[in-house]
């Protein structure tokens, strides 16, 4: 992935790519996490840690913004 503003490149391996695919295709981080648990033979806490690390790096690189689930709903306004 490339941040066009900073021209910083961020490479993903096969697992990181799958995490990214599920993150952008799921309604929430938690639902992506649950799907990853089904797909990968991994301890839940290790997966959660790895997923949070990826999210943190993407945010730090300016490639991702994370918002609370209720942003844009009537309750959040």
C-alpha cells in the first residue's frame, strides 16, 4: 500500500493481506477478527495482538482511520 501524501510504502505479507481484506470488507474490526479466527489456526489472544499491531501501524502510517461504530448514527449526533 502507498500513502500518496507521504509517498511511504507499506508492504503486507499473505496474512496481513488477508487481514486487510477482511477489515475493509467487514462491518467492524470485531467481525473481521471473528472471521480470522475461523480461517487461521491461531490462539485468539495472539491473533488479537497481531491484528491490533497491524491496525496501529496502518494508522501511524496514515493509511487508515478508525472510528467508533456509532459515528454517523442518530445516537452519535
